[in-house]
């Protein structure tokens, strides 16, 4: 209903602009984007740096946040970014409470049953991580131990897929910081997390380390909408992503968090 209203409003605005003989110059375009542009609710994770996190000044920032904002600006729509948590973000889109999700979300065949994905915008492996100074260095060392994963993630699937083979059990957490804390406290022997996120946290001083070579489950990240819904938003994301890749904005965003 809201959507219909703003579509109608946009239509009325276009008509009235035309009636005044106003040409859509840059200023008019800006105004119409602000007042008549479609507003989408975009769900994301809470703490998944450098993709989404709250910085030292209390601002919610990150690669995903900057990408969706840059695309919204490029395509003339507005976003209401909601930091819900990873599995909650996916559920919000499935239940129609959010229009799209950008959360370092891996494009998988299973998820393609229920989501439509954009083109990939990033690629990442999953890695094991352990407490600093831990003597656990490999999957073999996990025998008889408990490992921590985040609910609904690729990392959780990866850890579960090897649990029988290496003789460990898996316990789930809702968010990454709580999962890391459990490993640092020594309750769990290791956690599984996307490599760039783990590397960023270690670089920022997390009391964790990344053993060599304990990686896998490589995947591409995509923006997603509920399957069969919000085709307009998905198309705008695609077009905007192509534009910000072509004009250097995409690379600028990546570099600002990874250099
Ligand atoms: N890339 C992983 C996945 O899609 C983790 C995403 C996340 O924790 N935000 O499952």
C-alpha cells in the first residue's frame, strides 16, 4: 500500500513537473529523488566488519552500507538500513518485512530457492579461527572439541559438513562478537567465519588467530530480494553496481576499508 502510494505520488510529481514545463535538470532530478523516490527497507547483519559494523564514533558503516548507499544515490532511491543480525535479516526479507538484504550474504544454490540474487560484488572463503596462543592449528586438532558457528551462515554449514570426519561438535551463536568471545574465553575450541571478516577483526586487535590453510567453502557475496519479489529493486541494484564499478566508486569503497 505504501509502495502504491509513493508510486502514485511519483507519477503526480512527474505530471506536475511536465505541466510546469520544467525540464528534468539536475536540481529537479535531485528533488524528485528525495521526495518521490522509492524507499526500500534493507536488512543487514549487526557486526560483520568490514562489511557492516558500528565504528568508534557510533556510526553504522561498512562496505555493504556504503555500496547500498552509493547505488541508492546512483539510481535515485532511498534506503532504510536495518541492522538485524544475519539470520534475522534473511527472515525479514522472507516475511516481507524488508525489501532486500545486503549482509556479506553468500550466493548459494540452496538460497536461490528462496532468494533472487544480484551479480556477485565480493568473494570470500570461510576460515577456522582460534584463540590467540591456542595449540589448535588444524581441523584434526578439533577432535573431541566443540566449535562455534553463527546461525544460518555458510561458515556454519562448512563446520557441520566436516564435524563427523574430524570428530567435533558444533554450537551456534546469533552474532559474530558473541561467537568470538566464546572462543577467546576458551569455552569453544575454534570458530568458523568468513576470511575477510576474521582477518579484519584480528587486525583490529581481537584476541584470535587464523591458522594457515584451514579454509574452504569459497563463495560470492550478493545482494538479495525475496524470490519473485522486488524485481525493480534488484534491477536498480544491478544497474547501480555496474555504474559504481565503472566510475571507480566501488573500488574506492573497498579500498577505504581494506587498505
Ligand atoms: N557469507 C556468510 C553467509 O552468507 C556469512 C554472512 C554473515 O555472517 N553476515 O552465510
